[in-house]
C-alpha cells in the first residue's frame, strides 16, 4: 500500500523529507514515450522510507489543461 503526498515543488519537498530523516529513492518521471505522457506537463515521484508497512511517496503531478 502506498500513500502519495501531492506537492507543489518536488525538489523542495524532497529536501524537506530528507532533513526530517526520510531516505528518498530514485526519481520516477515521464520519459515521453508513455501513452499518457501528453496529458501531463509535470509528473515526478519518489518513494520515501516505509513506515509500518506503508510506502510513502512524494508526487508532483500537473495535468495539461
């Protein structure tokens, strides 16, 4: 199970989480060939440390309008 926290500024949120003692995994984002890539202007996620079996994720997701 994962809980995704939507953030406005991915870099700042990741730095804040690391200052609070979380370890962040590699960034996952659009590479451009995904079938849904044209629907988003920004799609960035990273997994944080697991707590009680729950995977915490930071995500900056901005759809194109």
